[in-house]
């Protein structure tokens, strides 16, 4: 097994360097290569990566085509039979790539596979996800009902914020911050590549859904953890713009999944109302305490 680690850089030179250094420092039990794709950064000279890390592969995109397009560019230069998409704002603290790759080889019909992602303070990031449904949106709103169930039953049913990341599980979709898969999976994807319709945000859910439709199963592995800095802006206006983009992309995917117009509109109403209420509460907390809540 040979793993091609693809990292996208856009004006995050030091973050990307820290990520690359952590991969080199902690990856020992699997053969690998590191491919850094520079998405036409306007700060720093991308060639500096080769000075710092002469053994990596540097791919310079002529324009910033977004996350999916950048990853496809990296994959086209990949020699590995396994690909790991790794965010530039991640830090490895153990041999996570080897651990994930070995587990990948033992999974049944794997699509996209992730490991545990944690914030810098060690808190779990909820990167094992379920697709949205009317049932789950209602259960999430009426959370006291879920507490009547055992933790294991509740977490398997809902995943997302109801799951602590403390056991391996199949799931609907996984975070693109750390996403491993066999390169042959792309043969089953539209145009034999990662779908590029979204510039950023939501593409990981879309790819996982497309893998599901071809009979593949996506997995979350709890046996190793990677730090994902994920420094989302605390400024309320930026949070709102980000939420609007993510909701819009989620709704496009829901439309693909649900052919029933009435079902779609009920789910859309529940989802949008819930997310707006959640953002409102977060913004009030930010105003009162000067700290963004997750």
C-alpha cells in the first residue's frame, strides 16, 4: 500500500508547513508521498515549500479553482493506490496515516474513511455524520426524547452532535479535512474525479453521497486522532455568510437525495429554521461573553 497525501494551500504557508512537518514526523509504517497543491496563492512564493521540503511534490495551479478542483489536480499527480485528502490546518500527533491505511484494507467495500478529528483543546469535532431527514431534524429539536435511549443506541441513530467519537462506525458522510480512499473509487464518481460543482464547503457530503449511490460505505475510525484547528471566524457577519453557503449546498444535496417535493420543502423549513436559531444563540453568546460557542 502506498499513500498519496494531498494538501491544498491557499495563502496558508506556515499552517501548511506545520501540517507537512507533522506528517513527516509521525508517519512511519506505510509508504507515502506528500503532494502540496498551491491554489494560486497571492501571499508567499509557493517554491518556498520545495526549499523547506525538497522531497515533496509541488503542484502549482494557475488559478484558485477551489477545494475540489485543487484536490483533483493533486490526485492527477498521485502515484499511490490510496489517497488521503488532508487539510492544511491539521496536525498529526501520532502515526494516524498508517493506522487509517491498515484499517482501510480490512473494511468491507469502503468509500471514504476518516479518523477522529479534535480541536486544539482535545474536544471531538463530530466528523461522523448522518444525512438530514425530517425524522432526525425533529428528534434533534426535541432532544429530551433521545435521552430516553441508551448512549450507544442514540449515537448510532443520530451521530453528529450526539456521538462522542468513541467507537468505530459506518456513517453517511465524513469530513473532507481528513478523507482517505482507494484511488480506484474515482472510477465510480462522475467524470472519474471528485465532483467540482462546489467551490468550497459541502463537497465532502456530496462525494460521500455519490459513493453511497454506487454501493460503497463510508466509515469513521476512532482508534487515532488528528488535530483540526478549524479557526472559523468569530465575527457574526462572517458566520452568517458561511452558514448561508453551507445551508445552500446542503439543500442542493438534499434535493438530489429526495425526489419528493413536499418532503424536501418540509425538511428545508425545519433545517433552515433550526440553523438560524442556532446561529442567533451563538451570536448572542458572542456579544455577551466575547467567545464563540461551538
